[in-house]
C-alpha cells in the first residue's frame, strides 16, 4: 500500500486551504468527527483518528476496496492539513488503513465487509483505552518504594502509571512546568489531589533537580522506527541530562502511537516549518538617540553589583514588577515537540511489553510488514 504520510510543510497560511472534497465524504466531515472524539478526555489523537476514519467507512458509498482506501487516504490527508501537530493522528491513520488493506476479511459482499471493518474499528478503540492500565502495571515493577521521579508536562499514560504506583508504593514526583502551555501544572493538580508529594520545577531547572531523582518517566506523541521518541518540547534536553548523570530515562507509549517515521534530526519532524526559530525583523529602525540611551543604560548595568540590590538603579527586577511573558507571536516561533534519539532512552513501556528502542524498531517492522 502507498504510504499515506506526507512530508510537505504545513504552515498556518496553507493549513486551511482545503477543498470541499478533502474536507468531507458525501457530507461527512472527518475533521468534525475527529474533534468530537477528542472531546473525551480519555481519547488521544491516534484513537480519535481511528474513530473518525471508522465513521468515514460507515458513511462511505465506496463499492470496491480501491475506492474505500482512496476515501480513507483522502480523509487522513484532510485531518493532517487541518491540525497543527499531525504526528499522533498520523500514527492512528496508518494503523487503521494498514488494518483495512493488509488483513484478510472474509465477507460475502463488500457491504458486509465494510460493516465488519466498522465493527473491528469500534472494538479496537474501546479496548485501546485500557492499554494505559497494562502499561501502568508493567511500570510498577520498575518503581521501588520511596522512589523520586521526574516527569515532563502532562501525559495521560504517565499520570495513570503514577496514580497506580501510589496505591502500592510511596513515591514523590517532580514535574516540569512545561511552558508555554503550563501543562505540568495539570499533572501537579492531579497528583497532589490524591496525596502524592509533588513539586513543580522550572523547565530550566531540569539539570538542577536531576541529582535528586531516581529516574525520568515521560509520555509520548509517537515512538518512531528508529526507536526514538517524539514528545512535548523539552523531553530531548531532559534525556540528554539524564544520560549525562546516569539516570534511567523511561518512555511510556501505547502501541497505537508507534509511527512509521524515521527522523534524523529535529528538523525532519513534520511539525517543523520555516517559521520555527526564525528571526523577527525589527518593526522600526532605532534612532541615534535611542541607540545612545541604550548604550548608557547598558553601561550603568555593567557597573551594578549584587550589593546594589536595594538601590533605585539595581539591575535586579523589582519584587512588585509584573512578570514578563512571551507574546503569541514569540511562542509561534518555537516548537511544540522535539525528537529524542534512541540511544538516550533506557526502555519503552507499552501494552505490547517492555521494549528496548531496538525492540521498538523490530516491532514496527513486523507490525507494518507488506506496506
């Protein structure tokens, strides 16, 4: 089967340039179905994509397998065009379309075949929600009593694993704030609500806190063919620091997040575009007076010391001054996810078992054999 994944750059400018044929199949809007599935907090993007494509099959008037696969490919492409980060949903689309095309279906006619595909798709989605419970149980065996764990941002599977561990063992958790969305605070609220000792640390304090932890536990957007990890930005630097300090770095990933992608660097990710890390052009050219004033201000700062902290010319920020935050335009120049190389990952915990990064590669080869 032709791979459905496209490496074309999706930018804010072209994301909404979608034809009516791309966006719907006979009046069915696959994107609306995807968003509806995501409204359930327990459903992640890959599962939401599987559910949306299952609904697409339900309403499809395709009379042959070729027409059905084409409709599914069109639906998958439509989703990827309308979602800023299509990595997770692409993994789900690949899995579902691979199932439709590769697995034998014994049916008396094509209508019955489509009904069987829909039944199997719904059955898989309902069972896949329980994958996190299996992963939590597998993870428990690697968590010792009184463990201190560092995690990043918010992950459904990591949160469930920590909650499960709390019922059996004593654990303490550090969680990064995960700017700019601050999802680490969501993890903090969930864990502290059940009595797990938890502290939020700055993203820039990962190296500072690493000495205090026993291991790192992160979730995933996707696990790729190399055995590497795509996750919330900051995961890669956390893995690098963990490796430098000989701390295990564990990734938790449901098998529907295994993705046929082989990035060699951060800039091979489908989420990367020319706007990320670009330099903003000054809106106006500074005048000579502004340049001189800036130089004078710099000179006064260069001469300041810590002992000047109580003076009116101190370079230290006032305790009453409002905190500075990035603008939306500044945030847009930063990545949402990053790639962690397989040599930085100790183990991957999945519903199919505890795998080394090399084991993930082998599993993916077998999973998509024939594609």
